[in-house]
């Protein structure tokens, strides 16, 4: 789909743009009267068990920066009227997946308008930011202000989380690579064993990791992302909250986390040679932050790379409120977005 701007790591096949990761989508300028498309569900869309119903892909439509539609996929395909006007109008349209990749995928079909209609991509931004993270970056439960409630995609919205908000404030194009519960050494666990299945580095080079497949059986897990499609000026790594569930106060595990974190920085640098790399941590507890610092120090000592930085961030508090499963509230997310914006401006000399 060359007539649109692709947001984040998208994958196109047979005229359909597939969206997996949080914040992926398309954006374009439309001039005309009526515009429509079809939205396609993934291989899991026909599943009706309780888990599947709570994991449907959530999509939002924006017209001129204002949200006009928001829904979760409930059927294999859905007809979507994006714009309908009696007179020719020029509008900026964005279709964006606001839930995360691990649970489900969604496809955007060809755009259809009257013969005289014009569709063209919005302009590429001068600044590019990628954020690698976990549930905090995904906006887990952010539309549910009840800490005791559990996860469902219909309350997840990456556009209300710090990474997306910071990108907007920076006037930047963005890429979000984030999975709830994932870590570096271990994903979230309540057992005395590392959850190695849910570690992000193993999926970083992929278009996306998901339980869902394209209708023809294609897995985005099997497709390598082309890093030439998005050359980041800054890569932010915000991983460790889930590792802490395994590491606790055990120094041997904390040191192992630092070692694997150092290796991950090396991978990120190899794939993003021109980027400033900023490692942040602490919104949901900062016990592992000294080991983030250690990882950065180890990497800098070995490589003499001067374009790697780390920063602790202010933990969210009871006064800020909570979202589902005790996750940060919108208040905390906005505060972190402001913190991140200032830190990025400082390390890049970008004027805020």
C-alpha cells in the first residue's frame, strides 16, 4: 500500500497491511467524499473460549487527530466506513492498532474511494524513536482504573502510554516493540524458575511475535524485520520489571540479568548503528536499576561507545492511581512521557 505512510513494523501481503505490535498502523491524507476499507481478523478470530474473547485485536481510527472509532475485532472481516461527506473534503486519517501483538493480529485491506478521490501518504518526520518495553509501553489496562481487574485487550491502549506520548511531543515517527510480561532474563513469573519463553531479545529482530497467524498460516514470528525501513535516531530500552519477579534479591540472578542486558544492548546497537541508546527503568519498582547501570557500564567499557546512556525514572505512586492489575495510571504515564521527552532532548541536543 504505497499510498499510505506505515506506522511501526507492518507487514504487507496480498494487498493487506498486517498490524501486530502496539501502535502499528497506517496514516494518509484523503481528499474526497467517501472512504472505506475492510479490516481482517487473524487465525484466532473464530475462537470463542474466554481467553480468546479477552484477547481480540483493538483498533482505533483518527480523523484530523481526533478519535472517531474504537473497537475490538469480533468477526473474520469488518467493513469500515472511514469518511462520508456530502462535499469533497481533505482529512488526515490514521488507522492504528492499540492493543499488543502477542494476543492477536489485524489486517487493513485496500482503501476504496470514488474515482475522483485522492489518497497520499503523510510526510515522514525528521526524527525517529523506537521504544523497546513491556506492559508499561503497551498501555496495559490503561482504560480500566481498577487495580484489582485483570487483563483484556479492550482496556489496553498504547496511544495513552508514555512511549507514544513522548513520540508525539518530540514530533517523531515511532516504532514500539513491546510485550506485556516480557523481560531480558525472565518474563513475569510466580515460580522459582526463569520464564525464558517470555523474553524479548529473542523476538527483537522479528516483525512481531504473536499467538495469531495470518489466515493463510503465515506467522510474523518467522519474518525478519528490515531495519532499513526505520532508522531510529534514539532507541529506548525499558525492560526489567518482569525480570525482577524472578531475580528478587538474589544477586546471582541480578548479575545474570545484567549480563544478558549487556548482550541485548550489543544486538540493539548492531541493528541501529546511528542511534543514541537510552536505557530507563523504575516506574513499577527500581530494585534492578543498579544492574541496568552495570549493564550499560560493562557495554561502554568493552566498546567505548559514547552513545549509550541510562536513567532511573520516578516510580508511580498511590496518589497517581492505578490501572488494571496494578499498572501505572494515565497520570503516571503522562509524567513518564514528560521525563522521557526531557532526557531525549538532552542526549540528542534536540530542542523541546
